[in-house]
C-alpha cells in the first residue's frame, strides 16, 4: 500500500482543499471520524495506514466564542495539535501544523517575520500559540505554517459572509482600520503540497516556522470592495459599503490592527510565491457561484 498524507480537519476550509481529488494520495479525517484530542483514536488512524506525512488542518476557530470557552479552545488548538504531533513522531512522519496571524498583537507596521515575538490578544490567538509550542516540543520534523484571513467557497469566512449579507441588507458597515492579507484556502493547500514535496527530498533539514499569505495588503473594507466588484460579474448585487473603525464595531475578542505576514522565508526556502488577491478570489468565486447554480 502506498504511503498516504493524513489530513486531520478534512471538513475545514484548508482541509477540504487538501483532500480534493487533485491533491494526489491523501486521506482525510473529519471530527466525526477522529477527534484529534483522543490519542487512542489518532494512533489507530495512523497505525492503519503507511504514513507519508501528517497535516493538522483541524482547529477551534470561533474567535469570539473562545473568550467564553477557553478550555475547549485550548483542548483543540493546543492539546489536539500535541496529540497529532506525537503520533507523527511515533511513525517517523513529517508534521505540518497550520497556525495564524493572531499570535501577534498587531502593533508593528511592517510585515511580521517568523522570529518576531508573539503576543496574542485573544484566547484564540493564545491557544494557537500554545499549539505551536506543543508541536515544536513533540515533533522535531515539523513545519508550522502561519497564514491569515483565510477564505474559500466553503465554510464560514469573510467572502461568504459578505455575499450572504448582500442579500439581506442594502448597506454594510465594514471595519477599515484592521490591515492584513486575505488568503485563499486553495493557495494554502498548494503551499502545503509544495512543502510536503520538499520534505521528501533526501537530507531535507529546513524544518521550522514559515509565513504564507496572499500578496495584497488591504483592510476588511478594501477587501469587501474587491469582493463585490468581482462578484458583480456573476450578477451579484452590491450593497452600499461604509467604512467604520474597530471601535465602532466592538467584538468580544480583540483583533490585531496590523497582521501582515512577511513571506520572504517561504519564498526563499521553497520557492512558494503568494498569489494576487484578484486572481485567487476569482478562482474562489468561480466555484462558489457554480455551486449556487448547481
């Protein structure tokens, strides 16, 4: 039996892209089939297949809910990551952990580098930072991939939320003082696939933490404008968009005001270059509107 890449969190945005038919030999597990916090279930899954690599695409991602459910956020994002990393180590398999820009506090005004100090503002950000530490401790052969503002045709994300709200309201207020880099889940999956290919090379030693995100630096308000501009090609009505401050849109959890991730390291090591927003977003909208018509 040929070795497989085992993807946990297969129903999430990145997990779904990683387990698509175009990705080659992958095997996906969703929460219903394997709870990543259940060590026995994880080890059974890994024991049943020859393992080429393990990817953790599972996460507790409800940023605001994490403030009232810190135990659950830590259970999934820290303890679950540790369980998977230990299991990967037990079979000598490389381990890929997806992390987030929310490990930073957003006080910089230049792109965050991999070795910048972390200082999460929220329970979610802290739980992902703890997960990074757990992975580094449990599995020497790891790559931690931080990304940001992930969107796709599936699940809960900013693109889908904007399009849904456009059918309900004629006017939308969008935060215009948080800055980041929207990233397509499909592009994250492509980056992970390239990293996995590199790890299969003899004497690969470039383990560690990397940043990958979309090329364009933009606010949520700016992102919304691009979404509706491109969605208009499919007949999507655009509401009036009004820029507002973070203070005018209070949330339970604090978000970093600036969470741009520098990608020089991943470009230099793996040759993985971020894509332009319009290119990636067009791909996403093509799938999304095609599914709507189906």
